[in-house]
C-alpha cells in the first residue's frame, strides 16, 4: 500500500533550527489505478464491437396520386396473404400461386418469375398488394427481392376485400 | 562460500501499463455510441447496403405492438416540435392522426429532413401501410426503411 518514507537527515544542527533538511520519499502503489484503466479498456473493447451496422433499404418513391393509365398486359399484380402465399397474374388472367414450401423458396421462385416476366416485357409495372394482417418483415422481404432483381417500376397498394375474395376462390 | 541464492525478481510493469493506456485512449476516441432508440425494435434483414445518414433524419418507429413513435435527431428540433420538456427524449409516442401534423411542423423547420421508417419485423403490415399513407398525404414521396444487413 502507499506509504510515506520520511527520512530526515539529522544534519549538523549547529545553526539552530534553520536548516531542516527534510527529504520525503513517497512511494505510491499504482495497482488500483491500473485496475481501473483495465476495466475501462475492457468496457470500451466490448462496447465498440457491439454496434451492428444498420443499413437502409433503397429509396421507395411511391407516387400513387398520379393515376397513369396502364395497359392490362403491362401490369403484373402480386397479392401476398398473411400466410405468405404469393398469387400473381398479368392483366386480368387468373392468379397463380408461387411455388415453394417455405418463405425462402417462394421468394426465390418469385425472383425467377419476376426476372422472366420483366425480360419479356420491358414496360412491365408491378403492383404489390399485401394483406394488412401480414407482417412488416413480409413487405421488406418482397421489396428486397424486387431490388435484387432490379425492378424499379412498382407500386404498393392496399389489399381490398375483393382481392381477398378473389384469392379465396382459388 | 555461501552462495546467497536470491529467488524472487522484480518485474517492472511500466511498458505493459503504457500499452494498456494507449489502447484505452484509442478505444475512447474511436467508440461511437448507438443513437438512443425510443423503443425496442427487432429489425428485419435486407440485402441493401445503403448506409443510414447520421444527420437530418426524422425517424418513424413502429414497434411490434403497433405503437408509432416519432423521433428527430436534433435536440433543437425536438424542443420546437414536442416542447422543451420533451427535448431530451429520443422519440415520442404519437397517434397516427397527429403524425402528419407533427411531421409537417418538423419539415417546416428543417426542409432537409429525411424520413426513415424503423419497423419491428413482427409489426402488422397494416400499421406500416397507415404510416405510408400519412407520408403520401404529406407529400413525402421518398423515404427509407431501416434494416439489418443480411448475411447470406
């Protein structure tokens, strides 16, 4: 522990008490300070590695207020149910179900189908209707798939009852 | 001929402590703290690598129960929009009905504000749809969704 080592040299005290040679040697044990330094270091090492990079999805410009007449043959409609079943159809065709046993497989099939259709028709616009009871992550996954396949012309619209009825009949 | 065998050595730890302090200084200067979040959110993942801008951001947070919070990154703006008593809070819970008005106020003070939606992956899509409707009515046509980077 810290202790003060006082060594007073008993010098020649011939001049009375004027000359007082007091030599003080102080030895400090720095163990606690080093402990604190290591604790701080550990804290900072651990907190810097914990920040995960938050990235953002690409800008969505939903400009739905302008109603542009679109030819049926140029419109691909996607309907997503809460169970993540994807129905697609072009124009007024009958909707088909996207194949896949689980979400990931369906997304992959969807991506392939979208790529095909867009390659066939460069003026194709994708209309996305997601059921309100579906989860936010479903929408993000669909958006992600669209972005991965470089599809920029799309529009998000709310799913209406008539859509639900249409799907139920299938 | 008595060899005084001295066992026991003194180790000078000065260099080690120096290194420790250097490391400490480095980490103290390079640590970036995560911005305080108003609610606990589990973000969905996406392949997007676009980075979140660190200034002029207006965050609409939606937690998994469907509650909506509005957050602003500048303290001055928070004082102006939410009142001085709330300027230290990262975000305030708002009703969807008031969201449009508050966002308009914020954008009036800072037209460079970028809108960002931070939603929990389990949030109902309906709430997000409502938020996007409000954005549309406020003529905010460009916004971003906050996600975690997807590692394949």
